């Protein structure tokens, strides 16, 4: 008795699609123009530079300096205020506030009558003095970083950053608007032979 299961017929390759598939197989992502990688690399380099600078110059980490700077503008503040508005991780804020308190740069005061044992965080005189002492150096470093860029270039940079931030939630949207001029791809200079050949 013959099986009723039909044997699938092998389809002849569609010659019309071959050139396009071959052309695409020669394309790879150009990470020097792939925006997420470019930005990630830039942030990593800036963070590494700052993490080497702040402990040596002022005895605080980059994250600690960020907390101090936030408090200078928004004190008194809670730990919740800091990690939700200063773009810092909750665990980082907890660790750095503990360290800053031990260094005498901030003080924590319980809020009486608070239902959740809320604590207010303020700068001490030592914390204020550290920020005052670092201001000129921070501005000098920023000036060196942006040297060669005029106001129009910097304004354009901030507009681009704001635009990219707004577009992040849409990265997965279906779209046919990816223009070839913007596509971060390049052609392989030389095809590698398949392994095991």
C-alpha cells in the first residue's frame, strides 16, 4: 500500500531573485556608521576618561560627582528623586550616597511623619566646596572636548541626539523608509571561502 503522504517537489531556483540575493550576501554592517555602536563606543570612552579623572583629581567617582551635582541644583532630594531624574541606576545611587555620606560630602535627614521613612539628602559644606573647586576644571575639560565646534554645530548635535532618543521606541516599527544613503552597510572587500571546503 502506497503512502498517501505527498512527496514535496523540489522547486527550481528562481533566476529572477538570484542577483538580488547574491548582492545582499555581499553586504555587512558598517559599524563605523551604525549609530547605536558609534554612540555606545563614544559613551564608553567618555566614561573611562572621567572614571580616571575624578578619583585622582577630587577623590570621588564619576557617579558620586553626578550625585553631588544633582543635589547642588535640586537639594533637598530623596534617593528616588536622584535615580529617576539624574539618569542613574537605583543601585548606583544607593551605593554612592552611602559612600558620599562616609566622606562627609552629604548628609541624610529623616523626614518626620513620612509614611515611608523618607530621607532628605543635602550637601555639606565640604560637598559644596568640592563642586566649587571642580567647576573651572570641568568647564575646561568640556571646552577641550568640543574645541573646533561652533554654537551652530553644537546646537545641531543636541538636536540630533534628541531626535535619536525619541526614535528609540520606534526601532522595531515596520518601515520602508530606510534610505540606502543612510543604511550603515558596506560590501565585503573579499569573500571568504566556506569553512571545510
